[in-house]
């Protein structure tokens, strides 16, 4: 029963202070426009969940939206650190940030369990490593058949799941394609979901009987934001802006340059600013 | 074969040589990714490269900056979801080689990429484990590639992010893990393999022009040399040409 | 490292008396040709696993290949009973048949766990029903976080997994499309796997980045058997022969008519007999 | 509206009327499938039909003989694997209505499709549960459609394949199941709903021309009638036309 809203209204209506929010997209289709909108609407005390809290959470955490981060790999991929996240963890700027740390396998299984309406996931993981010593949510269970020990993680069931997708049809059915990460899982696991898309079309243009489609009745709100994944990418629409990821290292290294960039590119803009990145590839 | 080359090039080329055409390899980003694609473009054209973003049997024309660049998907046999990748493919036992890097390593090839200092009051917060904790135990064997240096090759890790052979070299077996763990550690100065008796990583091959003293100077523990150390064959002209070509293509693509 | 073999050689080499075998295909892509070959090669004492043991297992069980059946729904879909399976269970003809019975959810989860190399699966199932009273392999587990009870089933890890697929390329990569049931899971869960295909081609002709492909290194043997799913169907190749399913009710009702049909259509034939059904749709 | 119709047509049409355009319905084969598609082709064009073969939002032009006919896939929004169907979609709590049939039913709408006689020495071996055990508890509510008869509507089930309201009507709640269970039982003679106090299935609507005596004669327990029994509206000409059209299309397609 997806409602088509402006991104402003989707965030205003469905993202609340103190919510637990998962914004997914594994390199591909990261919902940057939604992140910027949450920053503009000054949401606070969020628990932010994401396997790879790269630039999008660096920006949100640097702007003070979050009190807790749940993650499995935090960095600017191929470039270096996420300086704002480090500044929050190491120095409490702009506010203290609690962390809950997992492995990729742990989080992927936790999303999968959430989508499957299970309370936990069991998997072959965390063997001989220190993370379970610092994360009490990692437990274990005994197989009732073989007696083996398996690691467990609680299912992720966020208040809001936010993803970017390629396109929606007029009924609100949404197509994902390419590297889809945990995006289907996060929408199915969440109590409410917001999906930004490159375009809303008459025909979804699936190419396979098995195309990855989220039916309209799994989605709370859809917002059409062309270019909304930049500097991430949308397969078949525009490429990853690797040069921006490299440039971010310098922008984000100091608090002043970060804040200046955020003012110019986020606070003083709206979602339409992403349209310039949306040029469809041939 | 007297072409000049950098230690980093030697490392990547030595790492590439470890892969066979029949391997199914889970590829970490950075140095492993360069080595794996060099192998594919030279002596191991049949090697299957898998990235944790879900891309299976990918053949990128430029090296990805991130583990999920579009190039990886566009050139893959197919792309699956990340939960499926970790459940069916990695945990499923389908991967013969996990090829990873790290920030810090100890003599038993345990790796830290989580934190320097106390976990709760970090001196330096590193990116975290990502796929590594489960790659380390679910792949048939593990290749590691890292440049040497005293801050990287440390006597004692502040945090074990992924298990090599365990803190004293015996924990992997004690914990019932049946995969082999780290069988090769390829650095910019030499190649190490676990000692058959102790699992301590031991120098088995020294890169051309590198001295034993230089290796020891760049290692935080008293490093052991095998009784049968050989010299790593220098990069061939073809290896260097293919590596430099792909790096140049990559540089141009990422700057665009 | 799939080997391309004749169906005769694939079965001769990889299916042994006493093996546990899962042959999947949910209505679509049922590996009938492989079933007929197993009958011709007179395999005995098999444990046969299949969610819906319809005509293919009716034939194999009626010909005495099996000593045990693991299943979740046994019938001729939309038509009625599988008379040969009933005759084996109720009258021990041609030999006694043990059964292990699950629900679809139980078996789907067990295949999924097998593909994921887990020893068991936990799910929300079997609540308030009698099946756990007669199947001791159904157990339960307590969630380490919520204290909830969940049903469990042991993972399915057959000796041999057998499926039919649309096509393979020259490297041995295999494409599935349409209703894919548990076919990917059974191949990944099995120690050895045999895949029959409609054709072997230069180009797999996937239509999506996310097409369902089994890489060659997951498959033991591939046999090209055009029409090999008949009277089931192969999406894009030929339709389900619903009239044969209806006709089977009469053929299989009596032992004599069944044996006569099997002699004429299976024992006296070889895999090439399926080619007549393989006519590709426009 | 005096067109003549069979009891079976009345059953299918009454069942179809129970569905709304906003429902997401898990469809059993046979009578449920006819009813669900009739609803889609008449008053509930937006209804989402899901078959356990993995086909989501399917719009078949002919009724499938099996739950996995190609027609279901070709007309679906998308098709997922069977494990995903049972994990993400059914267990995931995405289904508002589970629409099933059965071989035997009791007064609390528990169903047997497994066995008549002793399980280990069956008098009649029925097909088994299939999807029903988990459909019964994981869907928001359950509609059941079955023709009446003393062998089908029995005082005591030999085997509970899927739970309705439990053997005494209270077990569903006792077991902590939060879904509603069977809220409608649509037969060829009447429509039943659970009594608000006891959960016993109670006749709330009698099909045109059917007597209370006929209903009791076809039921193995003393059947209860609501204080406010109404007459089921007779099939409209359009309902009959659409139903007969699709059944005729289906007959021709399956004979081909």
C-alpha cells in the first residue's frame, strides 16, 4: 500500500527522533538523498544500522543525527577512514556515539532473519575472534541434532528501512537490479519503509521472471528522487562517482570543512539537487 | 627479466602467482583484488573471483575502488544478494581460497582490523571486520597479502578480528575448524608459510634484492626463516606489463 | 567442475544403490528423464527426497527403486492420488516403503539449511498439529534472545541432488528461470549433483544481472536431454502436458497397466525418447 | 437473477465474495484457486494472489491444474524460490488471507489432509499437509472452502494436519498464535463463521434453496446455526458468466 510522497513528506511523516533506522545499499543504490533529507529535518538520537556506514552515515553522524551506530565495516571504501564517524567515536564530536559491532555475516544473517520474521539467526561465525567479547548480543546455540555450537545474532527489525531503487511502477511496485545487498531484506524486516527511486514509470521493465521486485504492499512510502543515490550509483542510470569518494577524504577530515560542505550541499539545498546526477546512461 | 619493479609490484605479482585456474576465490578489496585480477589476466584465466557484494565469477576490466563497483556486477556470471553470498556461498563451503589483507598481523597470522588500544577507548579506530571473521574459517584456505612494517607485523595483537592459526597456533584445530587457515602470507619483502609443526608463519621465499635483516627490521617479532628459503623469481615483463596496464586503466577510470 | 556426460553415464557413475537422492522441481523442470534412467539402471534401496513426490516418484517407487520416501505433499496435482506410492505405503507393493513426512515449510527450510551448510533450520511451524508426534526428526529450540520456541528440522544433505534446468554454457554454468522451487538449494546441499538441460549453448543468454545461475564448480555432471522434463515443463521451451497428468491416473491405478506403460515407455526406451517433447516454443 | 447454478458454483462464488481488492492472498489449489481468480476478475481486481510455487501477484488467464503451472509464472509480478516464499513471504507475515481446502474438517475448523485410520497403518493415505500447517498459523486469517458431506465434516479428526482453532477451540490462543485462524468456512450449502465465545464454526448464511436439514445431514456433528442466519445472495449473472468462462477456458487448455 505504498504512498507516493515527496521525499520531504516521506521523511517528515515516517522518520521520528529516537527511531532505529536501517539505510542499506551495498556500494550500489545508497540512499544519499534520504540521508540528506533526514539531516535537513534535524532528526536526533537515531540508532543507525548499516553494514558499511560509509559517507552517508559519516554525514549523518557528523551532523548529530545519531546516538548509536550498528555496523560491520566502517570506512570510505578504497580510500580510508570515515573521519566524522571516528571523530564521534574517539572524541564525542558532535556528540557521543555508542557502537554495536558485528561482522558482515552477522549482519547479513540478522537482516535475513528479520525479513523472515524470525527472532534470531544461527550461523557458522565468530570462531576464535574477539568481537563476541565486546558485543554481548552475539550469543550461541546448540544444534538439536548434531550438538554443534553455532553463533547467533538477534534479528534486525528496524522502525524504518530506507533504500534507493531503480524504478517504481504506478501501482508502487519497485524494481531492484544489480548489486542488491540487503535491500530487499531491510524493507521486509522494517516496520515502515521508504524507497526512493530514479523514476516512476508505466511499465516496470523487468527482464526476467525472477526479477527482484518489492510489491507495493511491502512499502510504506515511495519518493521519486532522480540521482538520489549519488555519489553511489544506480545500475543502468549513472556510475559511481569514485572521484567524489576520494574527494570526501579531504572534505571530511576537518570539522570546519565538513560543516561548510554540508551547509552548501545539504542544508541550503533540497532533494532536487540530486537531479543533476541522474543523467541516464545510453 | 631485469626490468625494475617496486616492492609493492613484487608483492602483488607474488600473490597472484599463488592462485590457480581452478580456484574459487573470495576477494578482499585493495591488494588482494589487484593480485587476483592479475592472476586472472595472466596464468590463471579460469580462476573464479567472488566479491562479498554478491558478484560471482566477475572479470573486471578495471580494479574496483569499492567492493561493489558496477564494473564487478556488469562483468559477473551472476550477482546474488549479500545474505545469500554469506550463507550459500561462503558458509556453504564453496570457496577454495579467501584472499584478504589487514591492518595488523601476528606470527600465527591472526589479523586485527578493528582497533588499536582499548576497544572501548580506542587509540585508533580501524574499519572493523567486514567479511573477514567468517572468511577466515569458512574458506578452504586463506592467503593474506600485506606490506611489512613494525606497526603492521606486531608481537601481540590488541584485538583479534579474524583468526589465523589462533593466539598460540593451535586454537584453530582445538576449536574444531576444519579449513586450513592461512597457508600463505605474501608481503612486499618475502613470502611466509606456516611451519608444519608450530603453524608459526615462516619465511620461505625472499624477494630479489631483499636482505634477511630488512625483513627482521620490518617485523615486530623475531621472525623465523625456513631451512630451505629460496629467492622469489623476479616479476616477468609480462606480469609487470599486465599489472601496470590494469592499474593505469584503473587510475584513469576512478579519476573520471 | 561439471563434467558433460550422457545421462546414462551420469547416472551410472554418480547414483548408487542405497543413496539418498533429492530430485527437485516444483511442478516446473521436474527431472523425469533422469528418473527413467535410474529405473532402467535398476537402482535399489534409495531414499528418495522430494517436496511433491508426484508422477516421477510414483514411477520410481512403483518400479521398486526406493525403500524410503521423504516428502511433504504426495499426490497428482489437481488430479488425485499417486496410486503407486499409496500401493507401496498401504500394501507394500512392490516393496515396503518407509516414509518421513514434513510440511512444505519444513522441507524448504531444510533444503535452505543444507545449501547454507547449517546442520538445522529453525522456523515458525508445526504449531498445534500432529505431524511432530509421528516424525521424531521435528524438534524445537529456544530463541536465546526472546525465549520463544521455534520448530526445527535437520538440514537435508543428500548424496545426490538431481534437477533439470533450461540450458548450460560450454563451461558448464547452468541457467534456471521461472518457477525455480528448491532447485538451486538441492544442488548446493548435495554431495554430488546431476543437472539435465534442454540444450548446451555458447551463450547462456541470461537476461538479468541477477539471473539464477549455478556456476560450473557447483555441479558434478551435466547431461543434455532435450525434453527431459516432460510431462513437466521447461519455461520458454515447452508447456506442461496437463493431459498426461490426467491420463496417468488411469495408467497408474492398476499394477498391470502401470507395468505395461513402464515397459513400453521407459524400460524399452532411452533418454533420446524425450526429444519429441522438446520442440521450442516460438 | 434466477439463472440456475450448481451447489459447487454457489460455493465458489460465495468464497470469491469473501476477498477484497486490498487482500494479499495465499492460494491453495482447486476450489480456493477458482474462488480467488473469480474475485480478481469481478469485484476485487486489485487482490494479490500468491501461490506457494513462488509466484507473486499472478493473474492467470486459465486456472492452473497444478500449483506451479507456467501460466502462474508468466502472469506474475515476479517469481521467487520456494524457500524464500515460505520464509520471507508466508512466515514473514506478509499474507493477509490464507485460502485453503482440505479432505476432512471438524467443528473448530481443524483440517486433516494426511491420513484416515492409524498413521502407521493407514486406511487411506491422503496427500499430506503441503503448505497448510504453516499457512494456518502465519496468515492474518484463514478462509476455508470445502463441499459438505459426512465423510468430510467429521466429529473427530483422525489427524490434525493444520490447526484451526484447536481441538477444543481454545488451543490457538493458548499456544500464543496471534493470527486469527479460520474466520470463514464456505461450503456448497452454507457459510460458517466461528462463534465469538467458543470458536465453533457456526452457520451464518444458507445458500438459496438449501434447508437446515440438508446441512445437518451432511455434517458429522450437531451443527450450530447463528441466531441471525441470512440467505446467501444467489449468484449474479455476471458472477456465473465469469466463472463459467474461466472454467471453460481452463478445460480447453488442460485438454490440449
